[in-house]
C-alpha cells in the first residue's frame, strides 16, 4: 500500500478510506485500524486485513453499510467469505456488502426478539449443501465474535446469500422485473420517493430479490399467520393493507404466484422500518 499511509475518511474503528496516488479510493478493513483516528492521521499498516477497491456504482452503498453496520459484522462477514473460499466456493468481494448488512440486521432482529423463519430452509439444504454447511459454520463464528446466538434458520439465509449468484439469466431478469415493479407500487402507495442509499431501502430491495428467488424456485411452504403478527403489522400504517393487496395482485398477475401470510409478514416488517403513521 505504500509508506506513511494516511486516512482520508474514518467510518468506524475497523474501516477507513485512503486515496492512492492514481486517484483510486480504497477501503481498508482491519481490527482497530480506525480507532482514535482522524482524517490525515497516519495508519498502522500491520492492522490491514482487507483492501477493497470499490467500483463507483457500488461505493455509495458500501460506505452507507460501513457507517450503519456493527464493526464486528464487517469482521465476521470477511471471515465467512474467507472460509467459503477455503471450502471451494469462489465468490466476488462485493458479496461482503450484502453479507455484512444481513448479519447486522439479523443481530438487530435478535435483540428485538423478531423471528423471521427462513421459508426455503429444506430446499436450501438440498440444493446448496456446501453453502449451507458454510452457513452453519457462520453461526458459530457469529456467536464467537458477536456474542449473539442466532437461530439455526439463519444458516439458510447466509447460504442463499452465497448461492445467489447462481441464478440463471431468465431468473435474474424476472427478479429485476418483480423488484422494480414492487418498488414502484410501494412508492405510489405511500406517496414518497425511496432513497436507494438509505439502509432500510437497501434491506427492502434485498428482501424483494430473495422473494423473487423463492417464487422462481417453485417451492411450496406451509402458510402460518405467525401468531397474529400479520394483523398487527397491517395496523402499523394506514396504507399497509392497500400496499400488500397491490403487491399481491401485481405478483399474481405477472408471475402467477399468490403471496401467503408469512411472505406478507416479511414484507411488512421491512415496510414498517421505513413507514409508520407517526412519521409519514
């Protein structure tokens, strides 16, 4: 990286930015590399664990996640990807974005006591056994690093993150069509513009992509109303019922699939992070 390297931005104790002589901005990740540092301060290069050269299109999202994510989530996500590669699963560095964000959100849900069981757990175990094994290893690492015991089904979510790049071109196209169409419905129903760089909007978009993967895998799941949570979430915002009905009609018409109660609950959990009648 070069001698006398200096920070230009500090994101948290474990992530800083530097600028190379050629103008490229790199994100350095390492335990304590940003601790008590300010822009212009020299950095300890022995603490560098990973260097990311992020494309412009991804940089804003990455920096937003770094600012919002727990430092230990960045660390454990990197360890998971390293372990996945050791198991023969080659994945691009950019997967660190969605994996870090997912772990942070999973930790947040665990603290709040929110259960979101993974609908495709049995299918994921069968279709992606290597990825699922890495997911189980990841739960042990998260418990060790973050001191939080996540539910066993979280291994399925992590496995799907690792396997996501295996979608075929048609599925990718349909996933984009579903995601973009759903976001348009959400914006029109609530009468707002969604900030694509906002962390909750990113999470909603990621969830819609996961929903698309479930739909296009043609799996079947039990329909459970999740103990009244569905009705409770409907009341969080006056537009929730209308939005869910419009999303259901859109997906049924374009993809011949009807959302069940569980899938509607998952959508409303994300919508409730963005909208409620108290701040609308």
